[in-house]
C-alpha cells in the first residue's frame, strides 16, 4: 500500500532539501593594511611583521570561527527543521585560487595538522573556477593571472550531524596554508573554500559546489 503524500510528509521531506553547510575561511591578517610595505609571516609567532626585501606572504586559514560559524567545515540543520543523524563524505576538497605572484616559489607551505588530514596541496589545471555568487549559486571565474591549488580531506569520513546551535566542526577539516610571492602590490584578491558531496543516514544526498568565495586584500 502506498501512503498519500500529505503536506506534513512533504514538509518533512523538504527539511533536508537545504541543509546548512558551514564552510568558513579566515581573511589574511594583513588584509586590512593600507601601508604599502612588504610583510613577512613568522611561523614561530604566527604574526605578520614588516620586512625589507622582496617577499610578501598570503596566509589562508580556517582554524578560527568566523561570523559565529565553527572553524573549518561543518554540516548542520536549523533548529526545528531537521533531526540528528550522521553524514558520510563522498568528497571534501579545498580550493585556493591565488594570484601568481603569491605562488611563484612552488608548492605553498602547510601548517599545523593540515598535512595530517589533507592530501598534499597540488596545483591543478582549470580554465575557470566556480565561485559563490551570493545568491545560492555559482559564477564561473577565469583563472587567468592565478594559480589554482587543491587538497582533499583524508580523515574520518563519517561524522554526527546536529543542530546548528551545536556549532560543531568536522574533526580534522580545518586548513592552514601559506603562499609566498615576490611582488610589492598591496591590493588584489584570492578565492578559497570547500567543495563537498555527502549522504546522510536519514537518506539525503547533497553536492555543494558553491563554497568557494572571493576575498580582497
């Protein structure tokens, strides 16, 4: 016997049509600076300091909460609009599109536990990159003048999904990267963010490809 699709059942089914996928990135520490001087990142003190010479660094990390979102990558649901479950990742990739002047020394450096939970950051060939357009979709961005890097999560692929008020972070999904350039330019932009595909134990499947956002410095 087939049960009729009631408004209540439909509403319940729609709960997981738009789960909250939280993916945060922290803007580089020097982004707000208007002083046209070279900066150097001290990996011991984790601070940017002025330095003579020809080096400027771009530091991309998701290790701190941003706008009340947890650090790194999370999957959660809005209060009263879902249920606790688990999710299994089919993929979780992190992309960074960096101006070529910040990546002309080869593979960028990784810090903290990034090398433990993520594959080595490698340069990939892509004519365009799909970037969040601010309206729930993506815009295709030309990669001309940029290098595109990708790393894939290799940690635990199944994790609990709870209400957004829980503010949980998927273990091991924070990233901590550094790029090094030889140009004195003080303005520009880069793109960074998570791209994922996952299935929940209560039957929802989602591919979220608009987690990459633009950042200006």
